[in-house]
C-alpha cells in the first residue's frame, strides 16, 4: 500500500497562539498521546524569542523531557536564526526547521528581517545545523497568498525552495500559512515544485481557514507529495499572520488518506484521545471537519467491543 508521512505540528503551530497558558507537563502529555496514536513525527516547539512568542518559552525543558520520555519518536523544533539553533542543539533537538516567507513584509512581521536577510539567515542556519549533524526542514511560508502583499507569484516560491535545497534542507515544506490556497493552484504549483525538486524533498502545510485544507492536501498528493503537516484537532495559526485559522486537522487528513488507500500508521481512535486531551487543556471544543462523525463512529465501535466481550 502507498504510504504518506504526517508530521503533527500541534504542539508548535497549535499552541504558539493560545490565550491560555499551557504547562510543559500538558505539552508533554499531548506529544505522548500523539505518539501513542502512532503519529511518526511531531514538531514539538520553537526556539524563538520568548518576547515574541511567550507560549514557547519552555522549549528547552520540553525538548529534554520529550527526548527522555519518547526516545524513538521523530521530533523537530522551529528555529528562526542561529541563536535558536544554538538553543535547540544545546537542549538535544535532533531536527530543526527554519522559516522563510516568500514575501518581504511577511518576513519583516514574523522574524524582523527583509527577504534577503531572512534567506541568508535561513541558509546559514541550515548549513550550521547540518554541520552539527541535525536533520533539517525548511518552511517556505506564505507560498500561495500573503496577508500583507496578497497573491504570491510562483517565481519566488521556486527560487527560495531551490535556495533551501542548495543549503542542504532535508525537506522543504510549502506552507499555505493563512489557508488561502485552492486545489487547482495547489495542483499546478506542486507539479512545478515536484519537477524542480523531486517529490521526496517536498512536504506541504495547509491551514483550513476556508474549509479547503483536505482538498488541497489531496491535490498535493496527486502531484506526488507524500509528506504532510497537520495539527490534531485543527488547532493552529501564526500570531503574525492575520486571518490564519487552524491547520488542516490531522484526523481529517488521516481519514481522507486511509479511505483513499494510503497508509498513515496512525490510529484514529488514538487521535480522538489526543483531541479530547487538548480540549481539556484549552477549555474549548476542537476538531476538524470530520470530528462529529469520528466520535459517533468510534463510540459505536467501542460499544460493539464491550458487547462482544
Ligand atoms: N531565541 C531566544 N531569544 C532570541 C532568539 C532566539 N532564537 N533570537 C534572538 N533572541 C533575543 C536576542 O538575544 C535579543 O535579546 P536581548 O534583548 O535580551 O539582548 C533579542 O532577542 C533581540 O534580538 P534580535 O536579533 O534583535 O531579534 P529581533 O528582535 O529582531 O527578533 C526574532 C527576531 C527572529 C528573534 C523574533 O522575531 C522571533 O522570535 N520571531 C519568531 C516568530 C515566530 O515564532 N513566528 C511563528 C512561527 S513561523
Ligand atoms: Zn502553520
């Protein structure tokens, strides 16, 4: 069976923007439930300025505790610059992700650098991470539309992706940061990117602002992409990108993939358990488009098992 690999980004993309303060214990428990559900890869935190993103101030502590509790789980941490890499490496991170936006204004708002500086800093950070023996991901953010500059042409997305490849990124994550893409353009853009970089180097990261996250993931899948970001319960959104809602929910992506003949290695009932935990921590209802059906379906299944026992 064909296989897709999902990186759950909920502890980073999902929790960076929450109004309630989430404890390190609760973050660890969320990662643990994702691992129990069979999620193969988790972006656990970011080593960014605690002034810019107070929710990620416990990054070093969390990485150490995740490594100790779940030594075989593949985990990564977002780093915006060399200082972030230094902190991540000291904490024992084994994989990092740099974040380069495809427009000048988004880089300025997000990491206080213009496009050239953000590109150079991302390249230096990738090179240094490789020298330290870490695996690397490179986000190319606002790859479809920018909240400040509007529609983003394909040219900078191709150019910056090639720069990240040349700096040695193990994977380039094409991100629809505000959830403005539609499947038709995802198909054409991902075909161009696959032709340039090969499908194996690419991943996609969709937000579900307009309800098109799953359709966009399907378009990328048909273009040959097999690596996907998603967030359990659909939590997420960048504090510096106005209008961004949550990510494509991991449970929606798993449901779509498995029902279409792609293995994920992820157990949907286990994901429901992670969603329930995130709801108890954040104090509000969460879940992707399929959550009501999934809950009914797995409640019935649990009842059948009880009756059979
Ligand atoms: N981690 C922690 N602190 C950092 C840091 C990092 N990765 N990078 C810089 N700093 C500190 C500096 O040491 C300095 O501290 P001081 O004031 O005590 O001397 C301070 O932050 C300012 O440093 P400077 O290099 O001038 O950074 P800046 O103010 O231009 O901010 C970033 C740049 C990248 C650090 C900041 O914009 C940031 O953290 N952005 C993250 C955005 C984000 O997480 N977006 C969501 C995910 S895409
Ligand atoms: Zn995102």
